[in-house]
């Protein structure tokens, strides 16, 4: 029984070590991708966003930072092109439509910029 316990503990330790070796690089890469944000100009969809969020258009920020996927969708741009622009500097695009994800981003930014 003692041999089995030692074997089990050694096996568990090995599995944990191998997991850490593979998990940390993946987690670091995911965090790096999340940092990549696109500046989205909301001027042409400001009224739509205000209607969707039930607020005045003046309350909608002029720009928000959005992940590449959201920016590509609302700006009608290719995500790969935006990602390349992001690699070479700050990427921007002008929103042509809204989405649920963009609504949430705008709400978060409005919440953080308002004083309660």
C-alpha cells in the first residue's frame, strides 16, 4: 500500500508539473491577445447606441476600446487587417453598425466615466 501511495503522489506531482509547463505559455498568450484593443469611433452610430441603451446620445462616448473581433464586426472590416494594424501601432476604425457586444463595451465605459 505504501508503494502505491508513493507512486500515486509521484504521478500526481509529475502531472501537475507538466500541466504548469503547458498552461503558463498559453495563459500568457491569451493575456497578450486581450491587451490588443482597437479604438472604435462611435460618431456614426451614436444615436443607435443611445436608443439601444436608453440614454441620451450626448452620454455616448466618442470612442471606445474594443477587441479585434468586435471592432471588425461593427466596423465591417477584416479582423486580420485590424490585427495587423494593431501590431504596427494603434488601430482605429469607424463603427458602421452596433452589436450586443459593442453595447456592453459602451455601457462599461459609461459606467466607469460617470460619478455616482
